[in-house]
């Protein structure tokens, strides 16, 4: 009888632990360091590349960014990407200065894995019209998303670096976990060339981009 009670107690304890873990993870991740109104800035230390799967690539010499948090879990921003070429020719977002591409984004907390727990940034882009003036070619960067790995991991600080890697137009990090932490939701950056042939899966490469916040209002364990 004592043995049955012990087994029942162990089963209950395991079930309670599993429920607590699932419930804790189901809460939206909150590793961003500030609350609503916190300003952030960013800058690359190297080239930024947009590779069309099975096609050509955009190469830009540098990128800067600025934005503001809307909450502990998301924010808005603008990337200013400079000295850009596509297929070896000057490229720009429609109506903007030569070789400059402006991209409006939303940043969201997410996790790539739970064991170990690894936080990341889900970057959602708004529609961008990119033009190559010498050819009249128009390339659309569609509303889509990709994932950036961050360093340091699992800590709140004013200063981060993030890394975005791709191979042949396919992102290294496929996506973020769902709220339950049970499934990876695939994210893809999509482009379209002259509105022909439908969306193309594309990949971004940006190594060593800094992300700096003006305030840290909580620790990671809060």
C-alpha cells in the first residue's frame, strides 16, 4: 500500500512539474531589456547579403538601424542599408537615395530551443520595392520574416550582437518555437522579381550586427 502511495505521489509530482514547465514556457518570452518606449540602435561590422535562392544576390556595405520597444516582447525599427548593388548594379528602395535600401521591421522575442534555452529575435519585414535603375528591374521584398541568433544568450543587457546566416538562399535558423515550445514554426524571407513566377525563398547574411538599448529595466530572471 505504501508502495502504491509512493508511486502515486511520484506520478503527481512529475505531472505537476510538466504542467508548470509547459505553463511557464507558454507565457510569451520576455528577454528584451526594456519596457515600452525604450530606444534601440544597431549597426553592422561587415557586409549584409540578400541571396535569392537559385538566383543572384544583393550586397550592401553596411547597415544601421534604430527603433523603439512597444513592450517587453516586441518593438519596431528601421534598417538603413547603404552602398547596395544587385547583380553588380546599383540598387535602391523606390524613392530613396542611390544605393540605399530602407526596410521597416518588427522585432519579437522568440526561442529557438528549450534545452538548452536559447533566445533569438524574430525579424518581420514590411513590403519593400527595390529598383535597379539601369535595367528597370523591380524586386519586391515581401512581408515575411527570418530569425537572428543573439549573443550573449539568455541575459538582459544594453548591448547585444546578432548573427544571421544563410546558405544558397536558405536561412540557417529555420524558425522559432511555438508558445507551447513543442514545434518550430518555419520562417522564410520572400522576394519576387518583376512580379513574375511567384515568391522566391531568399536568405540574409549579416554577421556581428550590434543591438544597443538605452535602458535595462529588468534582469533575465525577473
